[in-house]
C-alpha cells in the first residue's frame, strides 16, 4: 500500500471547493483512496467531498493519502498541496 503525507496548501483549508476538486480526481480511479489527518486512524474516502470536509484540515495541516494505487496517491497528494482556491 502506498502512502504520502503532504501539507494542505489551500488558503482556507480543505473546504467545499478544494474538497470537490479532490473528490472529482479521486473518483476517476477504481481504487480506494483514503485521506487522514494526524490522530485519525481510519481516514475518509477521498471520493467524497463531504467526508473530506469532515477532516477539518486547515492550511498547513498534514494530510496522509493512502491507496493501493501509487499514481492515485501522487495525484491526490499533489492536489492537496496546491492552493486550489487560487485557480
């Protein structure tokens, strides 16, 4: 299983817009992709914008992306690191 821990880059954290963009990208994969923050052992489905928002990940928070698909991990991790509000 591949995993990568990255820092949230969006200026207001993983709120509605970034969560929707991340979920849309995650939905393109057939593999399960989980996101978790420190202290959260279970994680949430990266294909669900509502579940992503429940993480409460603010700018600068560490988020771990986990999946059997390393390409999916890398793509979703890159999105989390970007300021998706600036686009």
